[in-house]
């Protein structure tokens, strides 16, 4: 397969009129040219969502094959080629294991070519070892104290699919759990946390590498109490997740994260949920009632945001509308999350990388995605 791109985003920046040759699901070569089997105005690495709970009626804690397939196909249509399935805090070990078994089964089906759409690269546990004081839209009663023993009791036997764990580093036992996870090559980030600046700085020193949806569900910045957000923004090595729907963060707050972290340490996430991608209205899904206004679901009487209002392609366009260069916006949503997860084989348009690519028109609206040897596009 040969893809012609009027503009190709490579690790070295934009290249004009390039042809990308793909064989066996891998980028074989890139060279100048003006025609291909597929044509695109802009071709970039596929977007990689490392923090998403679902969408289009699907939620990761409620296994449903048909809804999952619809969701994964929709992501592929939006230029999202890869994802981590995120599990929020759950009140029962049985609930976690049911969701983890479902995710493992889905990954196995994809490996056999039986499940189309965006490629599931593993699971992100957004909890349960969080701070109930910063529970966000989650149940504060489902947040036990962190420890290696508690982790193994809940998640033992899933080391093959768990890739990222969010925890509150200020809680007793968090350091021991972080060390336990790092030995398993599981990445760790701070989130839903009331950590002080000093506690956060210490956590970054002992292995915590990033901050979950920066500013949201975290101790706020105060000029005499700068907190975890300040520590993450000023730590050169720390990644900062950012929900870029312009509902969870003001555009100027997003621009501040960008200016302080740069495109190499700012990682766009959708934090999507059941009703992301659905029109405004009221829904009852799996026994839960959702009220979507302006693309966003709110809980707790409308006081708490829940679910990102758009997928990553919408976030890319939002960043560009705020004055962030398109190359950086695309990197923030693709290469940087891949690097965060130590996936050098995806997230870059270069020979030898997996052919996970996304094509956009000049307005950065998705046109098609290539995932291995399969092409997905809007109908």
C-alpha cells in the first residue's frame, strides 16, 4: 500500500509531497512522490489515547461486545489508532476482574483479526488507590489504602495487560506500591490527589512520572500552597495529561500547560466516557442516567464534570484554534503519549514503525486511518 501525503508529519517535522510505503502492517519506506493508492492533505502518526473510559454508549466497566466494537470503529474514524482502556474506581473486585477479563479477551480478538477499529494496547487503572477528597465523579468509598498486597488482591494475574496505574502519592503505602509496580514495568502517575508540592516532588523522585488530567481532581494551585500541579508543571521530566475539550480546562490553562511542558511532555487525553460522542440529551444506559449538555455529562447535581466532550481529533483542532502549531498539537496527541508508554514502535511516521497513521484534511478533520493493513474512514 502506498499513501501520498501533501504534508507528512515525521519526527523531524513537516515534509512536503511524501509517499509512505506500507507492507505487512509496517512502514517500509518514505520517499518524495506525488501519487499513491491513498491520498491525504495531512498524514500524521495515529492518535494514541492513554486515558479513555469509553464512548458511543460503551463503558469499560460494563462489558458489551457490540458497544465496544462500535466505539473502537468510531475512534478509528476520528484518527485514534491506539488506546489504553481506562478503568475507574470500582466498588468490587469482581467488577474489576470482569472488566479486565473483557479487555484481555478484546486484545486477543484483535490479535486474531476478529475485532476491528482502534488497537487496544493495554489497560490503565485510574485507581482505586486515590484520595477520596479528590474523587471527582468517582465513588469515594471505592478508594482503599494503597499497598502491594491490596494491588495483588485486586489485580494479581493481569500484569500482561495493565500498563499504567494512577494513584494518590500522598497516601500511606503509595511509595511501596509504586516500587512494586515499577518492578513489573507498569508506569505510575499521580492523580485524584491532594498532594502538597513537597509530597509531589518527592513522588516524582521515587518513580511517579506524570500527572493525571492536570488541574482536574487535584489540589489547586495557591500562591502559598502550590500543590501537586505546580510540582508537575515545573518538573522537567514529568508528563502532564491534559483534557483538551475546552470544558475541563479553559483554553488559556491549556496554553499554560503547553508553554511550561512543551509538546514533548504534554500528553493529550480524552477522558471519554459512556456518552462521549452522543448528541445532547438524556440517556439511561446500563441502569445509569446521563444528562448531556453541550457535549459534556455532569454528575452530582451538575456540579462535577464527567466524561470528556470530544475525542482526540477534536482536542487537536482545539489546540490549533488556541494558537498552538498543528505539528505540536498532533504530537501532543500521538507521539508524546506513545513515548510516555515506552512504545517507540508507534507514534511516529518512520521506516520500521507500525503503520498506525491518521489522515486529515487541511482543517484537521479526520479523513481515514490506517491500522496495520486496514483502512478506516468516515462514510
